[in-house]
């Protein structure tokens, strides 16, 4: 059972918005409820690869991921809902974070390689099912350019989520988050700010 394999194309969260998320804005109680609903929706199966949590690799649990539509031209990041993913699929999506911690005791290089391979296998199987030509896909810090470059012909995945090309067009301070129609400004006011905070 694999319902939404395209979720694996979900880009990394743009740097200016790190530390800002619906779970931060709406609080723990909302987040607990939202996580519970996301996991129950597909009966404890990963939304991207379809594995049941008890059969998942690394951890026999699901992790909740906040999903966004992102317009890189305008710097607009809009919360559209939360999905539940196995540890491997979730890490595949957050590969920017993964690249920062790979090589640490908790995250050996082989785990990184396995997770990239897991994500690519799920995507490849989905492409074959659709009769689309698989040209590979390897996420990087700026995944959108690569994704549009490789697959300009893919139809929209859903009417809810949209990732619009235009990396580099919006300024750092254009980036903002929309949750329930309300606008929230970036937490880090510049790249230097971001660096100071995370290093
Ligand atoms: Zn999965
Ligand atoms: Zn996530």
C-alpha cells in the first residue's frame, strides 16, 4: 500500500523559516492531536512508501511531517497539512538535515546511503507504475531546480500541494509562513543570523 509516494519530492524547508512551524505556532495539544490523526488516516502505514510501522526499518513508529506548498518566487510557504511517514521516508525528505548529521555516532554514513536508496526505490517503483521514464533523482540542498529540470512534464500531484520553481528569486526576508490564512515572518532575519543560531 503506497498512497502518496510523491511526498518524497517534498523539498527541504527554506532556511529562513527554520524554527517556525505550525507545531510551534499552534502548540503541543494541537500537534499531539494532529499527529494522532495523520497516523490513523492510513491505519499506521507510511503515507509515502506504505510500510506498516511494525515492519519499518530503524524504528517501529511513524513520524509526523508538516507539509507545505512553497512558492520560491514569492518566498511564500503555506502549511497544507500533516502526513505520517516511516523514519526512512521522513529522513529522505529532510536530507538537508541528514547531510548535517551524517557521520555522527547516531547517523553512520551507511544509514544515509540506505535512506537515499530507499526513497529512490519508492519513487522509481511509482514511476514504473505510471509508465513514466525514471531519470533518477537525488535530493540536495536546493532540490527544486533538479526536480523541475529532470521532470518538467510531471502532472501536479494533488490540488492541495504545489511547489513552484524560482529558487533565488525571493530575498531572504521575503520568506514567510502562512498557517490558517495568517502570515508569520521568518525567525532568522538573515543568513548570518541563521548561521550564528545553528553553528
Ligand atoms: Zn516510508
Ligand atoms: Zn518533517
